[in-house]
C-alpha cells in the first residue's frame, strides 16, 4: 500500500494512492499514529479509504514528509561503493571494521521535510544532495535479532540528506559531527510504501529497484538498492543493541554509489557536477517509492555568536573554577 501525506489548508491529511487519485484516510493528519497503532490498523485504515474514502487528484498535491516529526532519525553508511570512494579520496584503504559495524549518526528530526523548497545550509557555499532509501520502524524493541528487526519495518521512503559540505568539513575536523553541516533539512517521501508493495523485487540485502537523481533535469546518480551491503534488518538490529527503537523511527541507508555531488565531482569531472545553488531542482527517485522533488532556496542569514573582537575575552563577572575539575 502506498500512503501520502499532503497539505490541506493550514492542516494536513493522509491518503492512499490509487492510480492518479488519492483516497483520503478519515481522521489522521500524520502517519505516525497509524504506524504506532500497528500494521493491522495501518492496513485496515488504508483498505477502508480505498473502498469509500473521498478522492483528490494526485497531481494537484505536493507531498509532505509522511511523518511530520519522526521520534528519531538515524542515518547509516551502508553502500560500499560510496564508502570506498570517500576513503580513496583521503588516501585510505577500507577499514575492516566497516564490514563488522553498520555505523550511523543521529540526524535532526525537526528538520524533516517533504517535496518543496529546501534552504541552503547557513554559512555554506557547497550544498550537496545525498540519494538514500529510508526504512520506517513499525514496532519497536530492544536487542532485536536481525530477523525480528526485518519484520519491524513498516514501510519505505526516498530520503535526501542535504549536506553543507564546507560547514561539515570544518566541524568534523574537530572530531565531532556532522552537526550543522547536516541538520538544516532532510527530505523524506514522497510516499510511505509498505513492504508488500515491493516484495517481488527482493534481491540480496535490498531490492532490485533503481535509484536515480537529477539536477535541473540532468542525470547525476544511478544505482541499485540491491547494491547495499548492510540490510535494514541488520541496521535496525544494530541500532537496538542495548537501546530502544520505537515506531516511527527513520533509518536512512546512507548515500548510494554515485549518490552525491562530492563523490561524482571527485570521481569524474568536477565541472560537470557543480555544487547546488538556489534555484536548482533536485529530483531523488527510487523505483516503486516515487520521486522526491525539491528546489534549493537561499539560506537563512548566519547570526554571529559573538560581537566582533569578543572571541576569547574573559568576562570578569563570571566565577572561575580553581580546583582543576573538568566534566
């Protein structure tokens, strides 16, 4: 089943895609309550909408993120081609631990958006897209097995992890990050697709479905979801190790091979793959999951943290620790 969330005046609605129509699910304005209610309730709500829900034309809608504010967003690093290329630019071999640990970072759930405008990262001149697939957790748990975690997936979406590369690079030199390089926007959508919709394409650790991205109509990225090294079952099981995953948690795959400007510009011709600028239209797409369309807009202005000349100055009014204690 393919769900969509869309704006309806000042509020939003949830519907089920039925060809060129959307059949409205009565009641919820967000998919999260339906996901939290469980798979049976989610599918029952969809079937009811398909039988007797009011209809709106699909082309008239601008899809929002299926979940307005996910409980958490974890972004992994699961496509070997992208990881290998990134390490090669830095003169590094693949770290054997990458094949043992499906590492991730926590991204910003408040920055999740759907189709529509996406602002530049404040202070960045090198904005990049990252073409990914996301799984949404349907039922939570702790210390899940891979099999349990695989069954915990409620649905899939296209994910675009927008990255201010120059800001990210500066921050990560300080041994933390990505921090502000990543948390201005994460696009999710355009649909929430339940696993049964794509079950016939299962292959390896993913699905034999094409992943593509274009910028202003020019093809940039092309990969297969089935190229992924770590399955979502493995990623979710790792996320749940000694911790809890909950319904609605978003699990990003990390960038697929050729799935960002950074990789393309360093692997091929940098002039052919320039950094994104305001006005650029970026379309991230995965077969069966839809096309996530965004237009880059200007960044919010950077608000200074200190007045000029204030950096490093002591405030004599502040008490000072003198016992050498640190936290």
